[in-house]
C-alpha cells in the first residue's frame, strides 16, 4: 500500500493552522472505489461535500513509531466529477499533547484511491505535488484548546509540497473506531448568579456538541466548557489547567448547523459566551464520543446511590476509552497513564468487550518500551513526556505490561495478546532486576507510591505506604504472571517461578509489618502475609477505627474490598462500599457526581474544591470497585480463562435487598442475582457453561442452565 503515494504538506505550513488537501477526479462506470488514507495529525475527510465514514479523530492515537491508515468504501458517494477534501488538524501527533515545536512535523497527508471500473480496468490516484492544498475554514483545531471555525473564510489553493517522511511507519488500522455514540439534550439552561448563561447536560461526558442557529454573517458562537460549578453555582474550569477547552465559530447568513470536527471536550456544563439567537434545548445537544466497544456487563441493586455509582463507573469508562485508555478527558493531560489502566482493566473488561481496544494500545506499549526494558508511565509515549529514555517506571504503572495482557486472557480466553507481549513482559522483569538497589526487591527507585492515598504526608500525592514494599509486591506479582504466561504458552516457566519465590522470601524478610490500609491490603491480596488472619484483623481494625472509612489511593483501593471479603470480612467490605460519609464512593455520589472523581476529596461538603492543579471529575481508576461487585458480591469469576467454565460464589449482605450482575462473556450470558424473600436469601443463577456454584459454603457442580437456590 502507498508505494507510489507521497506524504504531502502545505508549502507554507503554519504549525497551528489546519490545512485542507484537495483532489478533483472523474469517475464514470465505477464498480468499486476504495479510499486509503492516513495523516500526521487528525483528519476529517469529505467527498463532494459529504463526510466519509464515521471514524472520529482518525487516524487515532498511536506510538510515534507507527501511524494507522484507514480504508473507506466510497463507491456509493462517487459522482461523474468528484472533489475529495481532507482537512488535517493538530490531533495527537502535532498538538499540545505532544508539545511539538515549530514546524518539526507539519500536518501531512498520505492517500491512495483505488478505482475498479465496470469493465474491470483499474486506476489508482495517489498523493503527490499535483494535489492542491489550502488553509481551511476550520482555522484552529487542537485537542486541549478546542476549535475555531470561520464559515466565511476562503483561501486560494496552491500545489501541495512533498514531504520526505518514512512510509514504513504506516500500518493497517488495528484499533477500534472512535464513533459518535449518544445524543444528550440539556436538562437545564439558566443564568448563573454572576450572569453567565450556562447549559447543563446533566452528565459529565466526553465528546462535543451540535448547534443550529439562524444568524447574520459575522455573528459569533462561543462556548467554554466545565465539569463542575463552584459553590455559588458559577462556571468553574480552573481544574482544566492550561487546556482552554474553547469553541468559537463565525456564522454565515442564514441557518448555521455545526458540530466540531477535530477536537473533543470532557464536560457537563457549557458557558454560552456568545450565540446569535436564543439558545434552547431545541438548538443545542451534546454528542457522546468514544471507541466503539460493546457493552457486556450490568450491575443493579436495591440502593439508589449504589446504582448511581454503577452508572458513574460506566460513564467513567465511556469518557476515557477514546482510542486509548486515558486518565481523564478534560484537562491538559488526556494521556494513556499506564497505572490507571492497570487498575481499571478488569472492571473495563467486564463492563465492555475491550480486547481489541487494549490489543492496539498494548501494541503501542510494546513499541514504546524503553531500550533497557522499562515501560514508560504513559502509552503512547508523547514527545513531552518521554520516559523511554529516562529509564524510569513506576510500580503498578509499568506492570501494565503484565497485568493487562493477563487480564485480557482471563476475561476473553485468547492467547494472542499474551504471545505478542511475552517478550515485553520478560524484558520488563529484566529492567527491574538491573535497576533495583537491592536484589530480589524493587528497592530505592523513583515511584508513585500509593498515588493519592489519603494518608499522604502533607504536600505529597503519594500516600504514606512504603514505596519499596509496594514496588516489590508488584515485582513479585509480575514474576508470577510471567511464570504462568510461560506455561500457558507452552514454555518453561521454572526460571520465573524461582524468581517469584526469591522475591517473596526477600519481601517477607524485609517488610515484616504492615502499617497502612494499603500495605495490609497488598499483603493479603497478593499472598505476601504468612499469618493472613492477623493481617486481615489488623486491616479490619484500622477501617473500623477510622469510622468504616478507607485511606487508600490508586494502589490499595482496587484490591481493598477483595482483600477483606477473601479473608472473612465481607461485611466490612460492604460497609466501605455503602459508606456515604467522606471519604467513600457514595460520598461523591451524594455530592452529585455523574462520573468517578480523581480524588476522594475532589469537592468537600461545603462545595470547595480540593485544588485546581490536579482535580479531575472524570478519572476512572476508583471505578475499579465494580470488579469486586462482579467477582465477590455477585461472585462471578472465570474458572477457565474466557469463562469457558465459571465459578459463581455470591456473598450476600443484609445491607441490601437485592444485587445482581450480568456478564455477556465470549461463551454466553452469566447472571448472578440474590435477594431477600421471607427472611431467606434467594439466588438466581444463569450460566452458559458448566459452573461451580458455591452457596453458604456448599458446592454444586452444574451444567449450563438456569438455577434457583
Ligand atoms: C494522572 C494520573 C496518573 C498520575 C501519575 C496524573 O497526572 O492524571 O491519573 O496516574 O499523574 O503520576
């Protein structure tokens, strides 16, 4: 593909201006026509004034070592005389997310149109300096800052210039397309106390908007977005930091209908800075955009607040699965932070079918692995956060290389990702071994610790749990995963079994007591503690003494409820899940959250914000609590990878009237529901494969079917 095509650019390419490449061609008696295209920057393709395909922000976000191309069947769109217009904006490749400096990598196009005529003759049209290019009506498009579109702008086309740029980086589309998914209407349009006009969409979402306005030439439409209002009910966007998150549009005479082309925003509210006529629910909507992943998991309970939490977890996933798993969709970050993905991947894989989504991202992880084997803390690597050369990796963040492929195997049963990532995993273990300051531990290195743990010393983000202990536990976990993956792939895993054993012995000899909730949690969940009963009791005591409240951050939280319920403290796990006082999951729900917050204390009872520097209201990491509800509260776990056989061991409580989970696995639908009836607990179970059902300690081995206990 693209053998005869050249990368082309605007001859006077200005870094910040989108450009539009134009090709006119005749097409008569066409049987089939295919457009193959890729760009440096994101593109918006049109043929004869109509949008081609529905992939938003193509060609997607990948490692800079590759760029995906897309193929569109344009047969039905063709006329006798055709005009192809492809607008290219900054996107991920050239935008602020990459901090690319002046004209280093201009917005470029590589394209090949293949036409087969009805008499079976063929013609190929490829990019070259006979293509035209002009500045676009889309005057500015950048992911953090937003869009500016001038519908009256005209520019005379000039011949494109050839860019000498490697074509070997071009690969076939691997990821899932990003598409428009839902339309959301405002729930309110009101005047804030300070006089601003604000639109409330009722949901913190990721995507853009569409408006219609009758206007005069030169009238302006201007919006700025935010996630939360301040305690007075005024617009608040300081937590977006340097991301301007703006939209500006200059109208032409008559009816103007527009939706952004090459940007997205994370927002619930929109401030109307300018609009040519009255703005009502009839002329503005929000459009939710994310990777086209299929929903597979559903949780439901008798608690209204808990159901809202389940919904917030789903919205956290929708908002952050936009081509890559991002930390957040709104501020000047939106990066593929690996630790966040590590803790959320299990929940993500039950909620949605994310195997293909992660396969693409893990390919980028493999490509961006540092020379010494370290895993950069964000994937894809961006120019501004280049960790591939710094040789650092944070525990849990780097362990994305083992944890995520392994989880994809467990949820979906295929070994394809494991095979592809196996060398990466081994090199990663090698990296830790050569960089630690103490053999068989991960010791003395730069770490994120229990990121955002509430027991953080003042002024720190890192919790107070021992960072060397945390890192060593994940080193141990990764060694065990690599040993198991070796066996799964039919290779000898003995070396990694031995390594894991040595790490375990060393951890046990070095870290003798566990002082924080996170330390106890890890010691239990990862089988470090020798006397689990007393560690579980200590953990339980800490939580009880803290008024049934947690202090854990990114590292402890995902495993906390598992550690409790697997060690005899299921009721304490429920107390944490159902806790409404700060800090807790339901505290944010009580505060009106519609997604998962980055910080337990993102907003306090008085409505004051934690800080403006790091305060996202759409960060999925703590949404990982859903996997406890699927696996422990409702008890659904794969017995054989891919749910070829299943274990269903629900753990009911008197604190809820009912709870249910459904997972549509690759082998069919699993349902586990329990409810109270006449002083007893009823269990409704449905399994598509043979199952081990455990109720009140009694085991039932059953074939596929529906069961009532
Ligand atoms: C991100 C986090 C990330 C962390 C690591 C933050 O800025 O938003 O989610 O994991 O940095 O340091």
